[in-house]
């Protein structure tokens, strides 16, 4: 499978027997599956989302949004729990207005799960940790179908 490096955006090919290992970027040597949340912008969003064979869970947020602030640590925690199941990213809707417009983000936080560039599922509003992870897991199952 292919995945984009969270640090330099290089596309890395991962052999099937190495899918559950942290991995290392061929270009910049950063850890590929570090369980972190990647910040995406208008400039790198399309490449990161479409060049990944792993689903990408994206949190659309804004600095002035209270529920977004509450969601941030919960989302980070979910990312740390499933480093090999999906990539986790966030988009600041105040800065990345192109991407936010393209996907019609009207309320925040909004979560969208993408697989190979296509939207698989979407959730508007914040959820407590357990429900959020449950929602992400069922969205990831849809991506496998
Ligand atoms: Zn890299």
C-alpha cells in the first residue's frame, strides 16, 4: 500500500508485512505511523488524502470554536489508539478556506473520513471519547467494503 509521510508529504510504499510497524519515510526518515495528528492546508490536503491507501480521518475545526477545543484532545487520543488503521489529520477552516468550501463545511467540528480521496462518512458535532472511537471504527469498516 501507499501512504504519504506526515512530515514531508513524500509518497512511501509499505510492503504488506510491514503495515503494522512504525515505518520510516524513505525521503526524510521521519516515523510514518507515529499516531500523531497531521495539520493539513489547502496546499497539501488533496495529495495527502488521495495518495493514501489508508483511510484518512479529518477534523475540520477553528480556533474560536469551543466544542472544537474540547474535541482536540479526544481526537488526538483516538489517533494514538489506531496508528495503523487510519491517518488522522486536522484542517483549520479559517486558514484552509479552499478545502472547507470544497467539502461544504457548514458547522464545526465536522469529521470526514476519506478513503483514496473519496468521502466515506461524515459527522457534524463533537462526541465523547468512547463514542468518537466507535464512530471512527464503523466508518473505517465502510472504507474496507
Ligand atoms: Zn518524509
